[in-house]
C-alpha cells in the first residue's frame, strides 16, 4: 500500500472567502436534487446529522455511506455537481473535502466529465487519511494532472484505496475548490520575487502538504504556498494580513526571519486577531501553538498534531 503523509463553476456555488463550495450538507437546495442529496446511488448515500460537530467540521449535516467491499461501487461514491452548477476552476488545481471514517488509508479523488464539450478524462489524485474516526480535511493537488481542464463536472471519491475487509461507515462533507493565493487580485505565481512590500493583504488559500498523482504509477506531489509567499515578500514588509485566507499546515519562522518585526494578522477561530509572530514567539515558555489549519490553540489535546515555533509536534 502506498502511503502519503499529509500533516496535514459557475458561481451558483457558495463562495466562502478562499473556497468555492461544490457540495455542502447544509446547502438548502440539497433536498430538491434527489433522495441522495444530489449524489449518484453508490453505497446508498444519505444526508444525515453530523456525528461530530465539536471538531474541525461543525456543520449540522453531512453525507454518509457504507463501504461493503472492494468491487466498483462498494467503496466509491460520486458527486455530479454539474447537475446544479456550471463549474469553472479558473486555473485552480486543488480541491479539498472533509472525511471521517474508522480506518486510516489513502483517499482517492477523480475529476471527470468536463462540461465544455471536450473529450472525457479521468484525472486521479490521492491523499492520506490518518485521523482514525475523526473528521479530517484532505487536499488534492491536481497540478500534475495534465489532462484536467477548468471544467470538470463530476467528483468521484474512493474512500479507501486499500482492501475493505468489513463494512465501514464513511461521512463526507464540504467539497470545495481551493482558490489560489492572490494579492490585489493577482496570483502569487504571477508576481515577481521580492515585489511585495509594506502592508500586504493576501486572499485565497495558503496550503502546505503532499498527495499522490495516481494516474498510472503513483508519484508524490508536494505543495508549499508558504515557500512561494516567502519568495514574493521583500524584507520591508511590515504587515501580512491573512484574515481572509484558508490556511493548512502553516509555518512562520522563515517569514519572521526575512521580515523582522512583521505583524501577521490571522483569523483566530471566529475572531479576527492580530498576532505579532516575531515578538510573541520569542517569549520564553509562551510559544504560540497552531493547529494544521493555522488556528491558534491554547491547550493541544493528547494525540493532536500542532505547529509551534515552525515545527510540527504531537501532544503526549
């Protein structure tokens, strides 16, 4: 079994800051689509109450289905979002979803059925689920999937690439397109190195992790938007405003070193906070801790992965 470590559209879709939502269990239009919330009838999916609302996915509703074996349709489900929107990725090549199940394994996502009339494609990427019974957000980077265009119409999910040895319930929620990071509407990838100075406001997503391109032989795909952002900053950046950014697996030490005294504004849970990383991280015994989504946490739970002083740690 190949294991990837992840420490980690027409605008009829819902847009939340840095994400375009393809499917959400709380969408009011779901019940009008079909009895499966718009999904195809694979694994007998149903719209249910979220069994775990006190973690990273507080949504009231989500999708549930049961894996029963290894044949087609026994551990797969498919969301034909083309049926209620006309998708346009507009250059974005990352999608994410929330998933909850009992067994750790790779989760594979396939994008297909383009809506703009070109020949069909089946582009596949996998990421590691390692939360063993808890909700986890997984990010799939399709930047190396050459045949993918901006207009996929269906997302198919293989909830486990390894063998299913007994029936297992799976919960899925929040299928989204992760928008590329931008400054003043310009993608970071289109900015010159060292061109940002003064007060900088970023929108979109800043994500750091890895996945696997699973078209044919698997190979690893790394992505690190924090390294990209670092390259675009000049040494005299005074404020970095990330309050409208979706963060995953962030680290700040290199930005702090390049831009002494920088103030980084983060969305702290539901409260917009101002965090001076350069000063606060230097206080003995008072190092700040963040979860893998960039949210500050006071007391990490036992077994929880978190970031402190730019390093990944686990609470024992």
